[in-house]
C-alpha cells in the first residue's frame, strides 16, 4: 500500500512525492496491483495535478494500482465535497511518472431521508410554537 497525503499543491512539503531510481513495479507480478491510499486534507480545485511518483529514467512503470488502470478515476471526500481524481502512469516529461489530477468537485448529496426528517422537525417546531402563543 502506498499512502499519499495531499494537503496542498506544493510537492514535497504539502503533498507526498516518491522519487524512484530504476524500475517501478506496482506488484504487477501478482496480477492484482498494489493499493493506493490517498488522504485528502484540503479543498483542491479542478485541474490541480499531483505527481506522486517521479521516475528518474525512461523505464516504464510496470503494472497499475489495484482497480486503477490507466485513465481510471476514484473519489475522495473532504469538507462535504466529493473530489474526483484521474490517474495516469504516463505523466511527466518522460511519460513514466504517476500523476493524479482533479477532474471534478461536487457537493455531497443529502439523502432524501434527511430532507424528510428535517422538514418534519421544522413542522413540529412550528406547531409547538403556535401552541405556546
């Protein structure tokens, strides 16, 4: 498992970045791929990019993270918003870095049951207030 913390857009100080010398194998020999665990700690913007693994040479990255093929997306929740990330294993100037980018940001939907409960509660408060008057 590779745990990456994203707390801003400055590499090395506000988000984790791994530098690799030589071959990078994401557990491709098992066929399942390693795990990527992203910890989001700030409100990123659409278009923000994070090079989480910078490969020093031209050798390609072997394999992919489990469930995250080239161009896949995944979601992280922060401060009531859903951040959708895209992943590429062909990033950087030499096309062999792992880069995450924010492709969309949306509000967490409120389940209908919460709306129904809130509406009922407001109705009860209104009735109670009328009875007091």
